[in-house]
């Protein structure tokens, strides 16, 4: 189950089957997520997935929204460098290598994973000079650290002291 598989306003509670002799000692889960219905039957007191409380579901939805608001401009804007040739490489490759992959794999709301994937692309093979490869990977690593710090504030957590690496 991912954060997109539920609706905070549609959290269901298991109910007894209508005909107990058909399913003795079982519970039916009628609703499993956003516009989805399942007829899964499970044993008493055992759910096929953890159920989030309405408060936790709201926290997850808020966090996902903030991820998207923060990360969308970064994701959908091709990277730029101090070398025009390298900036042209990003202009030519950003859509197929970065944006399309993020769209296909829900990367818009997974900034840490998506940034890690962007860092793992063989940019030198795509035509970036070595200094731009190093510079952009450092920039994307810094963005990952920023997202971690923002998550603390979005979740209203006290951040851990920064350590030198």
C-alpha cells in the first residue's frame, strides 16, 4: 500500500459478513482505497494491511502535498550549468531521462529517491563534462539534505543536530 492507495475520508472499518454461515469466523473488508473496492475476506482481528488513523492519514496527505509543491519545480526544470554545452545536454536529455521516468514511477512525490536516481544517471556518457557531473551531483545531494530538513518542519519535529561528514 502506498500513500496514493487511500483516501483519508474513506477509511473503512471491518464489518461482519451478511451470512455468517458462508464465512464463519471471518471479517470482510469492503473498501480498500480511493475509488477501489475489494471483497477480501480475512480472519478475525487480522487485516490484510495496516490501517492508518484519520490523523495519520491526514499527516501523510499533507506531507505528500508538500513534497509535490517543493519538488515539482526542481523536477520539471532542466538543470543548468556554467557551460552552455553541458546545459544543452540537460535540455536534450532531461525529459526522457528524468521527467518521464519520474512520471512513470511516481517520482514526483518521492524526491529523495528521484534525486538519488538522477544522481545515478551516467551524465558523462550523456555528454556532460566531468566538472559539471561533480557539481550537479553535489547540488542534488544538497537538495536531498534540504528535503530531509524540510520534512522535520513539515512534520513539526525537532531536527537533529547536523553532523559534519
